[in-house]
C-alpha cells in the first residue's frame, strides 16, 4: 500500500476513540478569552470609510462591480471566493468568483454591458443561456502587479453558471469554482427556464490573456450545493464542503492522479464517518458533544449515483452513518492539513472551524491501520471573537484567515495555531456587506479580499511579519 502512496506523491512532485466531553471546550474558553495579545494591534478608523486596518497597513481598491474590463465585459456583481496564483514576470493572477443567479443581460451585476452586446456575442462558451435570460454567474481573472500596486489586466474567464460561491486552487495552477445551487434543467429561475443542470464544479485556468473558458462540469465530483474545496498537493485528493444544514464532508480520490484537470474526470466520491460515532452531529447543539482540540479517527464511505438528480448525496451519506456538519463553507489546504468552516455550527450558532489531518497512506487500504484524524479547531464563544466564518485561507505565517458573514460589523480575522483570534480588517462602510475570498499573493506581500455587496476587491499591504505572537 505504501508503494501506491509514494507513486501518487511523485506525480505531484511534493514532499511530504476518545470519549466526548467538556474538557476541550474549557481549554478553548480559557485561551480564547486571552486573545488580546495576538495580531497587529487595534484597527484604525478609515477616513474614507471603506476599510479599517491596523496601524501601518494600507489598502488599494483594485476592482469595482460594473467597471469595464479589457475584453469589453463588465466586472460582474457579488464577488466571492478567490485565489491568487503566480503569473509571469512576478505578477499575480487572481481568479475570482461571482455569486450571480439568472437575469437580464444588461441588468445590474451582469457581465454583459447590454442586451445588445449579449445578443451579438458568440455564446459557445456560455454554460447556460436559458430560454430567455442567461445565467450570470462565473469568474473573472485579475492580473495584478504587487510591486507597483496596480491592475494590469482584467477579463471574464467563465460565464453562464449560477451562484459561484467559493472553490479552491489546484496544484496545476487553476481555480476550481463551485456552484452553490441544486437547480436543474427545465426549472424556472430569474425569468427563464434553465437549459442545463447546475450544482457542479468547473476548472478555470489562471490565464493572463482574455478568453472565456469552455465550461465543462466536473461531474465526478458530485452534484450538490457546493461551497468550497481543497486539494492536498501531496496526494491529489480533493476535499469538498456543502452548504446545507445537514451536510456531509466529502473527498474525491482520482482514478488516475495527474498534474492536470484530467485527474478530476473520474474517481471515487466518499463521505467522512467518525469511527465509533455513527451519524455524529458536530454542531454541538445536541449530545454527544464534539470537543475542541480532540482528534478523532475517521473512515471514508463510498457514495453512489454521484450526479445526484435528486440532490441526495448528504442523505445518502447519513444513511451510511457519516458525520453531519452544519453548513460546510470555506475550505483550504495549509499547514499539512485541510481546514474547513461550519458557518452556523456551535451551541450558539456562531460557527466552527475543523481541521482534517490526512493519513500517511491517505486514499489507500492502509488507512484502516493508520486512519486520518479530524478535530474541532476553534468554536467561538462570543461574537467578539468572530461569528459566521465563511471563506477561509491560510496565511504565509500559518494563521487561518477568516472572512466573517455574520450580522452587525463585519471583519476579516486571523486565528493563530493556539486559537488566539485577532482582527485584520473591518468593513467601515454602511453597507454591512460580508467579506469573501481572502488570499495572499504568492510573494506574501499582499492580502486580497472581496467586499461582496458593493462588489469591491481590495489589495492590503503592510508589515505582515510583525504579528504579535
């Protein structure tokens, strides 16, 4: 079995039952309430009332909904999940989701400047044109120079999809964008009847040149209300979240691992089960509770009929004893682990973040002897820490970056490996919009983040190395 694992790692050229109780929660409460010493210091009010940041940090508003892009399209609305990739000549390529639904071609938030523009364009690469109105979701690529702090390119890269929420970067330099919907062909939405099924994921290259990708749904990864995914670069295994109150946590093992999207065309989709605890509900709103900081061994259960015409993958998983998560959202690989958020988990619905540590023989029959582990990494006890974690990422300093989607003030937070929470940015506008898509440039100099409602994308710079431990 080890031979199989080494071979998989070589392809990607990368190195590398406890009773449930209250003890972990008590430890977390003690450390979380001592959070004041972490971070970059207090936030300073922004005179322009856009972003409050710590002293020494600055932002650049690099993209606004409705702005004309290089290819004649307009920046779509509802910017959401995002990742940053190394481009040519030291440039950074952002691939950014837009969580649009279905609507008129020239409507607010549409990538098409007008109905006339849409009617005259080649629709070969529009995934779903509908019977009247097209689906307006998709992705845009932003080429950014961190040295001069300017956008040097901007184009539409995927269109015709619905509610592109989050996704995840791939080891081969692309972004997998996820549709957070279960709408089907023949159903009505946004004044049209849909021509195609939705609820898929799509591969979008981090291209620097204008052009819309040919939209090919990666159906082997299942049809569901997808939220986000993360790929372990050592194995090529994909881990996926689902934004439902009774969701499962999934993984996809490619039939033929490779260093391209071809590895996602066929394989095995599975759901996580906690050994010794069938149908464990992890939201900590009912017994048995799921403690913080306690690793539990897991097994993975095969799923069938993954194209799921009845949107029942999560109920199929539950029927096989798999764990239940409350609204799985952001998902990111880092620190040799997979982190993922449950946006309204926890006894007071403030959210949770889990940490999954793969088996040394992940994806092989050797897992039975060396199982992977899952633990509850953090569960806020007060909204002063954070509320409703959504998109997450891992910073160069190994901290977890959390985009908040709660009520009241909205923040971007950092969480240290020891569970200390600190504030990075505050939405200083009056729009109350959530943050999304936080990610660092490959050179570590710049944190990019979206403010969804107004359709803003920011580039934040500052003394990232000076975080107080």
